[in-house]
C-alpha cells in the first residue's frame, strides 16, 4: 500500500511525504487566515480552510505517532555511538511535538468557530493568523532537523527488517495493508 506514491517499505520516504502534506496544509491555512483575517469565507475558501484543518489534524496525528511510537524508541535502543547527536535532537523534537500540539489545538478551536459562525471577531482573526505563523515557523525548523539529521541516520542505522517493521506499524496506524 502506498501513501502519496511511497510504499510503506520506505518508511522514511512516507515520513517525508507527511512533511509535504503538513507544509501544504499550513500554507493553505496561512494564506486564508491572513487574507480573510476572520471575515466571511467564500464557499471555495471555506472548503479549502476546512480541508486544510482536517488534513493537518489527521497527518500530524499519524506522523507524530509514527515517530514517537515506532521511530524514536528504536533509535534510542540502537547501540551505535554515532547516533548520540541524533538522540539529543530527538528530545527537542518531542518537545516541539508538544508545543505544536498546543498551538494546533488553539488553531483548531478558532478555525472551527470560524467555520461554524462564518466570521471571527477581529482579535480572533488576528490571533488565528499569529498562531498559524507560529506553527509554520516551528514546523519549518522541525522538518529541517528531521530531514537533514534524523532521517538520514535512520536510513543508515537500521536494517531492512527494522525498516520493514516500522513501515508495517505505520501502515497499520492508517488501516492499510503493508
């Protein structure tokens, strides 16, 4: 089974695909929150905003589980001193997950209110724009660390069977056959 063209036999590739989906969702949320600033959303903008919120929620939930339940524990158990710098980064990445979850929860609350009521009070529209910009900034850094440090270490440290096990767990989380 594949996700965005990648097979779960390539779990690092699937994680990178998740990053692209996160970036796409955030770009849509940022554009709409800044341009509309809480004003009435048109039909098309409303659908785009709703889809971006939903896709971000679903992608982040699965992606974080992939890392915190499958990838990071295996990296911690791997006995290779060359991974020590990566292991130090994992702790900060997990802290960023918590930070992103808090920001995303507030984005979700304000975003759902916008979708429900059709408009936002000016302070809420500004707050939404600020929160989405913060989320973009945190994810920009987070994704760079993962793709430039953690994922390359993963690809070289793990055996094919370990990568297959990670991919299988990822597929299972999504209800997909491997």
